[in-house]
C-alpha cells in the first residue's frame, strides 16, 4: 500500500502530517472506548440475558472488527475517486452515523422498553441490536480512516523525518488514544459511577457529545489544506485477477495473514476482556480500569522502544516477544492473575510490524496488493473475543478461556521460527 511518490520538495506537509497523527489518535481512542462498553451494556441492555451476557457483550467487539475485511477496500476506492481529503471527510460522516446509531439504541430502548427479542429464557432489547449496527458502522469509519492515514503518513514529506519515523509517531498517537480511552469511558462518560448504577438514559448524552466532537473535527478538516500526493493512488485496473491470486501462492505471506489473524485476536481478547475477567475475580472498578489503561500504556512504551531496535531482525524480535507473551499467559491461567495478562501488552506492541515485515519479504511488485490483503487478518479481532465470550459462558468462568490466547501466541511463535521463511523467490509477472 505504501508508495514512494515523486513530490514537489517545496510543498510543506507539516500541517497535514499533524492532522493525520491526530486522526490516528482518534482511531485508537474509539477502538478501545468501544470495547469498554461491554460492562455498562451488560448492566443495561443485557440485564435479561442471564447466562449469555458474556457472549452477547463480546458481540460489540465482533461487529466492530467485522468491518475491517468488509470495508477495507472501500477506503482504497474512495481515495481513488475522491482523493485523500474527500475520503477522510466521508469517513468522518460515516463515524457520525455510527455514533448516531449508538444514541438511537439508547433512546429506542428508553422509549420502548418492552420491544425485546426472546431467545429461550433470554430477553434482549432491540436497542442492543441497533447498538451492534452502530458498532459495525463506527468500525467501518475507523477502517477507512486507517486505509487513508497509513499511506498518507508514509508519503507526506516532513523535514527531518523518515517514513518509518512518521509511522512510529502515528502509532504512538494511536497508543495514547487507547491508553486514555478506558478512563474517559468510566470517568467522563459515566462520571465515575459504579457500573451497577448505570441506566440506559445515561448513555445518550455522552454519545451526543462524541457526535459534536466529530462534527467539529469534520469542520476543521474541511477548512484545512490537505494537498493530495501525486503517484500514491493505486490504479486498480493494473491489478489483474492473475496477479491478485498470485500473492496467496507465497507460503510465508499466507501464513503471515494467519499469524496476524491470531495476533489481533489475542491483542483484543486481553484489551477488551481483561476488565470483565478482573471484575469476576473480585477486583474493584478502579483496579480493572487501571489494568486496561496499563495494558495499552505498555503497548505505547513497547512501540516507542521498538523503534530503536534497528539492528535486531524482525524474526528475532517476534520469537522473543511471542515466547515471553506465551509464558505470561500460561502463568496467568495457572495463578488466576489478570495482572500477568496486562504485562503481555509490552510484548504485543511490536508484533504487528514484525509480522507484516516478514509477510511481505521478497514479494516485489506484489507488495502493494499484499498490503491490502493483509487487512483480512484483522478479522481475528472480531472472531476470537466472541469465541472467548462463548467459552466463558460455557465454562462458567473466564479462567481457561485464556488458553485461546495462549494458542494464538503459539501460532505466532511457529510463524516466527518456521512459517516466515521464504521458500521461493516470489517475483510477480
């Protein structure tokens, strides 16, 4: 996806660069904030679900990450048709629609409390399904934002920086958003109220506030100079069906998509559900909110430190980090200690970059196509949390559901040791 275009050296991209970094922050913030609604929704929408609360609440994460494989191509098409700025403005409008659906879900449930769907002994408000639709739409907007921001950050030249530095700054901003989001949800959205005291009508005003923020961002971006970058748009007509298929013939790329599928699943399982697990173990609300914050904070620290490891190969980095993460997850299961799961964030921080680098190694002209196909693996962030929630309901406990995360770490460790080795010279024709 990332190109090295020829640009006019006199053009100043400092302003657009700062804009993209801020949008990267929004992506991280909204992604994590969305997962933090699991417990409030269990107390409000899912009060009548009984023993299926975990399954239904993790559907919030599932619907969000389902947008990645479905809507990733939409971002590329919008860039080709409307340019970077046009695609960004459209994605923010989609974000407003998603937040409006969140508001509508609360309003509908408040006005029509008897409008429910019965599944066996479970009674689910229709407003919950409206919330799931909003989660998908909001996930779609964030997906498109990422498709636009990543290549723009790489291509917009800023004096004194290299592309990898600009991406690292963007990734750090993303991590800042994921770090503060849990406290925003509990401390600002719900004003520090215990989760058990939250009512449906209290969900409406925060959603209106978020809509107002996005509208302000839209207006600011509309009047901001965001020059297009020549030579960075992919001409889809040149990517014929044969070339599109060839990328899957490279074993190290195919296994890389499997590895990233497991990575995103493991990352979201911990970041999205460690608070629920800690609550079940009797930890206080302050403690489990702190756990999520520290988890994403360690991701930020790890990314900042990882940018200095230029002399250590991606394969070595991936072997060390997956092995350490696997040990911590295993110990967390044995000792029932969620803090050990929190520590995994430090090792998860550099896995995406390592897996991506190994996956596209030696792909030549197929690299840009592979970058787009690589996003399919993000669907792991939708599937694994849902499966974990189902297992938690089946087992009556979250303890052994973390073996699912351990299995993901094992797959990534295999990829680091053996699966990432290039078996042939993949030259596209």
